């Protein structure tokens, strides 16, 4: 089934590279724990290309992908962050880099030469979205996309891909077939359980390997700590969020439980 591999607290304000600007915050610590959990998952199976998506827009996938990439680079890995949400690129804003030249040009030309940008994090390179194409899904699912990823893997340890939301467009479904694993980001105060379930089902039907869910925008308790009792264990079996009885915590429990049920059918 679908496991919760990360819990990210409420950052407050605009999305930012918290691993650089607020490295001692509880949010940054959440990304370090996510990084460690993914490293354990990669012990038995390769996890060098990781796609980050969400059921819908504005659920925090770009902040998760950029900060996860930064956390991996800070641990000594050579990382490339790819902005693959070609319709509404946001990762470039979070990481404060240009998206004018990047992935679409690499796919057309068959080369990433001159398109990778350095960042303020040592070991982290960035490939922006590039010009908006008329056919994003076809480009992202193409053999050329696989060739670009293979070429990058010759010189880096990990590729983190910020992709489009699952439900509005087919882009992430097409791309999911080209990566080692997929992270599904759900906002505990925004994502509806039905949307998360639909996104998980779409990934299952595409044959994608979903490595787990990242709970984003999780409220913190006193002292800045998350109340993990509400997000782990048997509490997931109940769903209260949509009938008004549970609020954010009930919604988080319910949506992860229902997504887990969908993906359990893959085994």
C-alpha cells in the first residue's frame, strides 16, 4: 500500500528554499527526514529518478521537490532538479532561477549542454522548463525524455522532477513511466480524499511505482513539533474530513487511507 514517507509542517508565507534560508526550522528538519526515508527505500531498489506530483494545483509539490533536491545535495549527493511542469512552471520561482531555457529545448535538441544552471546549494543543478510547448504530455512521455534522463545520470546521483498536477492534465501520467519512483504530495488542509484517491488510481493504471505520500502543510503542536499520533498508525482507517467532523487532521487520515487502499491492489 501507500506509505507516508514524509511530513512537512506549515512553512508560512511564500514558498521558499527553506533548506538554505531557514535550515534550523522544523520545516527544514521535515525535509531532512524525508531525504533519509527515501535513502532507506533505495537500499533494495534504485531510486535515481524521482518524480514529485500532487492531485491538484497549489498543494506544495514545487516546494517539496526543490527543498528535497536541496536536502539531498546538502548530504553530499550530486543532484539535478528538473522543472517539468511545462504549463505552469513554479520550481524556478522557489529556487530563484530562470525557466526561459531548459527542458523543452533539451528535448528538441537532444542535449542539455548549456542549459543547466548552478544554484546557491553546492552540488545542486537546475534545469528549467524552457518555452511552453503545444504538446507537453507527448514530449514528457517521449523516448527523447528517457534519453535526456539517461544522459544526466551519467554525471549525477539523483534527479528530482517537479511535474504537473495529476488531475488537470495527462503530463505526469506520461512522465511517470520514465522514472524510478513517484512521490504524491497531499496538502492536509486542501487536498480532498476523493482527489487523492483519483490521482493514486491514475498512477496505478499507468504502472508507475509510487514510493509514498508526503503530507504537506501539517499543523504543528506546541514547541513546533508535529502531532504524529494523528498521522501514523490505525487512525488512518477512519475518514472524517469531508463530513465536517475532523478538520485537517481527519482529512489527512482519510485521504491517505483511501489512497493506500487503491495502491494496495497493485500487489
